[in-house]
């Protein structure tokens, strides 16, 4: 059975994206008293997730 | 009943019905996994009540994207491309519960309580299933899904316990999502459901799973002091 196109590339790209999201959340959680850190993490997560939702795979896998 | 354990290398030799059913059910699963973040990230991530809640929404979305990734990988390996669902508008999603948009905190909480719980039921169908690559990813996915529905359950219970307008908002959200959750199990008389069981890809009929779910959520709703909605009002599938 031939693998679907972009299977490997999409898998690797999404792994990186998920890692970036977890890193942002894990960095902010112990710094809840520092609004700068928390707000930056939330903003980063929103920007990353917005790109995921756009689903522009050809752009991601260039 | 088919009981063999199928690895990717064996998939090519499988009956066409098995291939079709596995591709079909996992495509819908992948669509539901990414469908959640599409419902709530835009409005709930920036507007959740506290910074901790905002971070938990982000982490929940990250885990759902990861569940999508795992399903997409299994599908990609058997030649099924589901990358198109990443950018689908909500109205195109396979499951009706994912067609709208979540714009209020109570809807996000109740979505966790009721719809993520359906997600757990759906994932439980694959425990010890005949497709080994799917069976292997389940423990982590189920553990994370359990976290999402626990969070939704706790937040809904908090709103109900406050009483007044807060409780009323929680009740309205339950009234909206309850029937959508029941519908997500599909038709009770589904012939396809029997074929999934024959091939060892599901463990329960749609009707059995729905009944177990109904009992579980009814007990939770009652415990919160909220009313159980009419299970037949507004249903698409019986």
C-alpha cells in the first residue's frame, strides 16, 4: 500500500508545532505572576494555532 | 468474528471491506480531533476567564492537534490523505456537533463535559482492536482526552454550584450539547456498526455505546443539580 503524499512531512511538521505549543504553555505555567511572560505565551500559542487552522500544507512543507 | 492483529505490512492483504471501514472510521476520527480546536481557539483562547484557563485552552488544542497528527499518520501509512480536513470550514465537518462555533465559556466547559466524553467513548471502541498501529496510540490519546473532559466537567460543576445566572447559562449549554452528543453515536440500526464489530474495529453497537454514555452523563448532570434535557428533542439520529 503506497503511503499518501506528505505523510512523513506533515507528521514531522506537526510534531514541531505541538512541541512549540507545549513549550510555550510549560514556560508560562510557573510564571503566572508575570503577566509579560504569560501574555507572550498565550499570544504565541494563538499565532501558532491560527497557522495550523489555516492548513496551508504546501507552504509548511516547502 | 475477525480477531487477528493486523500490522501495517499485512494491511495490503486485508479484505477490501476491512480497508474501507478502517479508512472511513479514522478519517471521521481525525476530522473530529481537529474539529475541536476549529470550534474554540478563535474566541475562547483570547477570552477564557483567567490566564490559567487560557493556557489550559492552548494545551487542550495542542493535544487535539496531536491526536489529529496520530490519526493522520496511521491513515497516511495506508494511503489515505486527510490533510484536507485541517483547513475545512466547520460547516463541512463529518459530524454535526462540529459545525458551529464556540463563543462562550459555558459552551466550552460543557463541550468538554459532553462532547469530549463522546470522544472518549469513540476512542474506547478501538481498545484491543484488530489494527495494531491504532491500538498502540490509544493509551496516551485516551489519557489526554480524559483530562479534557475532567476539566470541562469541573468547570461546568463550578458554574452550576454558583447558582443564579451562572447556573442558568450552564443549563442552556447542556440543553444545546446534550442531543448533539447523543447524535454523535450514529443510527441505532446501523448495519455498518455490525460490520465494524465483525472486523474487530469496534466493541459496541451504536445503541449500546449511546446508552452507556446517556447513563453516565445523566448521573453527572443530576449531581450538579441541573436538569437532564429531553433525549429525543432535536435529535437527528435515533
